[in-house]
């Protein structure tokens, strides 16, 4: 096992870290919850995308789907989240983690009367922000427009 090839070739390092204070407001809010864009495709050069997602009580989350170009991981910070691992639903609680490799079926939902929060990690990082910002609108539109939107965002839902 070896490390990846170096991508930085300097001798002294650089000042290029990015700090995001905990009290930074959510980047996206809706009646069902909020999303914090912690590390995006743009800010990581496509290496990964990391988002803090807060779901309100009884939030539908996402139906069963898979991705062809990226893995997705879930880390529960607080509350409970029902996670589908492709075979069965499991209850994720604070500290629980689910890794879904490329092509892996998965889904999630909050079935409790309490809010919950989690980290979602996509690798490699895709520009997911438009997906988060427009998925509700596109779902209302439905039809071919919704299907094209999902495919453009590497989200393949199963019935």
C-alpha cells in the first residue's frame, strides 16, 4: 500500500487552510431542515464534498437511489436517522456511520418527532449545491425535467 503521488511540489508549505466557525448560518434553509456547505467541490478542487444536514421531525429525506460517479457517507451527529443500506433499514444514532460505495443503493429519512443532524460526505466532490437548492422545485415539476435534473446530478432513483 502506498500514498498517492504528490500534488504539491513546494518545499515550505503554503498558508491556504479555510476555517468555518460553528456559528456560521446555514447556506440553505427550508421548513424541513437546513444544509451547511462545509466543503464544496469548488473549495476542495473536487476532492470531496462535506455537508452538515439538519432534518426536522418526520422529514422524508431521500428515497432509494444510487450514484454512478461518487460514494456517499453519513455520520449521525445528533438524534436518530433511518438509513437504508441496500438490504435493510437501520437506525443511526449519534456516532453511527454508513459508507455507501459508488453504485450502492441507499436512502434515509427521519421518522422521529425530534430533529436530527448529520454529516454527508461525497467523494469525489461533486457540485451538489444546485441539487440541494433545486431538488424540491424540480420534484414539483416532475416528468422529464425532473429525470434530466437527477441524471445531471448523478442521482438514480429506483421505484
